[in-house]
């Protein structure tokens, strides 16, 4: 379809290549495929974001000729790092840290200031300059729909103000909860600060023409805030990212986690179960590899070492998205751990869909009655165990290990193509068409 015949959508996002990580993937992939369905994307993003790491390979997913607008953002992280003495560390999601240094009083004070003064988050200083810039841009370059995606949820305040000032049609996309996100407790919010968070969250959800979330549980939570309409569009996998060349499986019994492991994802029960099996099953210790690919909090490393599995541990740190896909494809088992937090039942980590595409067996740990457990059951992609069910965990791992020894460790995965990024973009485009036709 000719570019000038397409409807236009402005995507406002903090995360954009070359920044790496899971926060980039969702709207990068939507932008990649929107033209197939009659939409021309324009992206607005910071020129100088605080990026935990860069992944230049993601730039290849940006379609040729897509307009990407950037303005500078001021973030108070230099002050935060000076207070906490972490000037050489990157700021990570969920307070993840690779340092084993004790968090002192200054750290706790800095976190309190961040949570109670920078509401909803430290990117809030980008809101007013962005509104001023985009008002001028939109008068000269009209669009049919404006999209904001969070976290950081301050991005939604840009959409809210543009809706109020310019009557644009606005879709608010939530990749994660706002006041129910797992690390909200770590911010040490005062009661007045929490009330402000809830008021802003409610205003965004009520004012947006459409709200999109990634799970049914999130939809149920936001329905209580009287949204006009809420749709679920999950994360997914891009068939283009799946390695096409033959990648030999690991010879060892590799259990690989790809992605961020925050303190709330530590599962001592799992590590102890693996340690028990090293004693109970001949040859298990020699065959076992626990491979962690990505950002891992030091508490997880220490937990694994505390049960005597340091010799079985491979912690590889950040890798490119292409390398992550390769590790998924070659591993015997793929590990998925849901945050042990109040919102756990609604968490469907974006990584699970790429796990599906890899064709490897998934072992997931979390609430067995949640959205992710239902998804695994529906797709027959693997097994789900509860955080505290050590007996079942050992039975499942023993079963997987026996299949590995028989060279028969593969899932009967079914009906996963509806989670391809292309199909999910089709769903999004239908929603956008409805918005513009109203």
C-alpha cells in the first residue's frame, strides 16, 4: 500500500533501538508489521535514554523509511548514583543488581526520594517538553491515532495531555501493571504518594479511548477503574527471529533461563530440588547445566551457590537478541520463573512466546492457577510447578531428565501461530481501524 494512502499512528515509547531488552520488543515488532495492514507508524522516543544495555541488531527490525523523532530527556539518575555511590552501575528494572555490596542508608533514602517525589517515575521530566513539542508536530503532521506504551508509565501522561489539549484519539498500552507492579513495594511509597499513583493510573485508564493490556488478569484489574474499553493483545514471537540454520542441541542436560532475573524471581525451592537430584540420581550432577542468559541479580547467584551448584552454573550476562534466540534453540529445557509477588497470576512474561517458537520444552515456576499456567496447558509447551511444591518439581525434572537420556525431550506444542508478531499486529490494526471509524 502506498505510504500516503495509509492511516498514520504516532507511537510514543521510552524504549527503542539501539536500547536492548524486552521493553523494546513489543512496539518494535508492531512497527515492523503495521504497514502490512494499512498503517504508517511514526515513532517518538528519547534521544538519550538511560539504557541498561544496547543491542544494535534490533535496528534491523525498523522498516526502511519509518520516521523516528527524538528529543532529549533529562533524568535524575546522575544525582541518584552520586547519592548511592553507584556512578559506574547501570539502572536496572526492578532494582536488580549484580553487585554483592550491602544496600546502605543512602541507597534507602535515594529509593524513598525516587518513589515519593518522582511520580510516577524518574522519566516524568520528559512529559511537559514532549507535550509542547508534539503539539506543534501534530498540528503540522496530523495522525489518526496516538499510542503510549508503559512502563515507564509517565509516558501515558504525554498521551493524556495530548488528548486533553488536542482531542486526539489515544490508545494506552500497558506492558506491565502500574500500581500493582511487583516492585512497587520496593519504592517505599508513603500513603499520599500511593494515592497520587492511583489517581494518575485511574485518570489514564478512564481518559484513553482504548486500553490494551497483555493478560486477562491485567484486564480484570483495569476494568475496576472504569475504562471505556480494554483489549488483551499478548506479547509474541517473530518468526523472522527464529534461527533457520540447524543448531545442535546441548550434549548436557541444560536448563536455560533467558532474560532478567530479579530478586522476586529467585526460587530457592528449585535450586534445592536440583541439588537433591544431584545426590539421588546417578550421573545427574555431571549432566546438569544451569545456564542464565541476561541480567541476573546477585541474590540468585548466591542462592544457587549456597546449595552446592556453583560448578553447574553458567551465568553469561547480557547477549544480543539474536544470541538469546540461539541459546533458546540449543537448550534442552527452557526455564521460566514468574515473579513471586501479589500480581503473579496475571504475569505472562514476553519471553514465553519466544520459548514456544524455539520448539524446546518449557519448565515454568509460579502460581499454578495463573494466566501463564493456563497458556502452557493450552499450548502443551511444557510443565508448570508451584513455587513451594518441591515434590512435584523433582518429579517433573526427573521426567524431563529421563526424556533427555532417551533423546526424546521435545514438546507437542500446538496452536502457537496466533502468537506470532504478524498475527498480533493484525489484531492491533483491527482495533486501530475501529478507533478511527468511531
